[in-house]
């Protein structure tokens, strides 16, 4: 019998803890109420039909002949099917799916992992594969690494799968232990401002940063041979290598170690409603991403700097992989509309680019509903 389901797969924000997930660090993300909606139905035979209403594109996929496409967006679907069918040797029926995205692409809110999570969750349900959350997270990573070419960590997929309404997730990416933290920042609202400078992380220096961190860890372990992850290295120990490591590699490692501490301090501050202290850590995080990790850009820096003259804005920083995308800001509710007007005007004047600003709410992770 033909079955039809609707999958709702959210984007994610990250309050703090950037570029630490693949270094074994802690992050503080949450799923949001902006989503990708995927309508799935099973069909007879071996041929699948995929439609993206957002990209206004379609393609067919024969389950008996799966190979990488030259068209990148098709690889999201092909990668999922390949991983389930060929690598995991799971049985999946042919399907038709329609993808409707309400997540801006390349904005640092993880439209890419959201799509992959949604596809896997849908096929999991339609074919009764009984994959649990951790298995889904691992398959998303495999698709990103092997098919999309992004050597990312687990923050995005973990959040998209485990998100909970009104809760932040304090996630230790080393062992996947996590706890939910209330996300009430009253009287401040979380506002995202999209530079509209799009990035495809796989084409940026993201993977280079992953390599630089690995290099730092290898050099340190030549002497100490005991650190599994870069975040485990104490700052004093890292300083022993200041002259041995390349300057930029030292700076990357210093950022990672400090950012991980900031995340843990942030979780504590938020739990105690010390929002202003947390906001200061957001600014420090941005400064590190700009100067030490070098993943910011002029447009992001402009948006963060613009907030500094407002007492009603307690924190601002670039969010996600960087090289474009959004800033995340904590803004007193009364100021939100006026601020958006002023910053939009100034940004347009400076870069001749229109920005998009939106308030988000923290929502549940991916859901699958029968239609
Ligand atoms: C991207 C990756 C994540 C994480 C962030 C930076 O979103 O997919 O794994 O590394 O960048 O924190």
C-alpha cells in the first residue's frame, strides 16, 4: 500500500561554541521554528522522483544505479540513499519526495544537515528501518563527509534530531552527553541577521581549519601522547608550543581551547540568568572567530560592530561555520524593530546588499507525521 508522510526538519542556531564540535568540545545549540518540509510517498518499481520546489528542480534516481551527480543538490538525496542502501545494506522502497525549504541556504543555520536529517528520518519511517537517533546522526556525518565534502562535526545533526521546544542543548561532542537548559532570555530576544553573503562551507576554508586543528594536536601529542581531542589540551601546555607550531596553527588551537571554556561558562551564566555576562562571552567568541580562527568576513564584522553602541543589545557574534551567513544577537524586545530598521539602512549603504533579520523561536527537532 502506498504510504504518505510529511517530515519537518528544523534549522539550528548556536548560542556559543563555534568550531569546537570537531575538536571534542561543548556546544550550545537549539533547533528553531524555521524548517524544511519534505513530503514523501512510496512508489512501485525502482525509480524515485525528487522535486525541490525551492530550487524549482526535479530529478529521477534509479535505486539500482546509484552514483554521484555533478549537480551538488542532487548529491544530498543520492548520498542518503547510497549510505542506507549500499553502505548500511538496508532495504528501501522507491519513493517520491517534494522538498520545500523555509531555511535560507548558506546562512549558517544548517540548511544542509537539516535536509539530510529530514531525508534519513523520512526513509527511516517509510521503510521501518528502526534507526535510532545516534545512528541517524552518524549517517548524516557520513553523507556530509563522503558526498558533500564537508568534514563537519556532529553539532548540527545532533541538534536537529534532539531539539526540544524552548530548550538549549548543552552538548559534549566527545561523548554525546547532553543536558537541556531553559532558553528564556527575558527581556531579550534572539534575532538572526543574515548578511546574505552566502557560503557553501564545502567550498570555503572550513576543511582547512579542521586540518589545522589536527596538525596542532599531532604536534602536541608528539611530546605528550595523551590528548585525544584538542579541547583537552590545557592552555599552559599549548603555550609550550608557541614557537614550535606555525603561528596560525597556534592561534587556531588557542581559539578552540578558549571557546570551549566560554561555552561551559555560558551555560552556567544562562542557567543563573546572568544574561549580560553571557552576552560578553558572545562578543569574545566573535573576536576570536575573527582574529584567531579567521572565519569571519567584513559584512559579519560590520553587523557585530554596529550593535556595540546599543545598551539594549547584550551580545552579538557570527554563527555557524562562518565566511558569511548570519549573526546571532540578544536584543531587548522593545528595541528589536527599530534596530532592524537602522542596521538594514546602514548595511545597505555600506555594502549595497539587503540584509534579512528575523526573530526565531526554539522548537522541537525533526518530526515525522502520517498524512
Ligand atoms: C558547521 C558544521 C558544524 C560546526 C559549525 C561551526 O555548521 O556543520 O559541525 O563545526 O560549522 O561551529
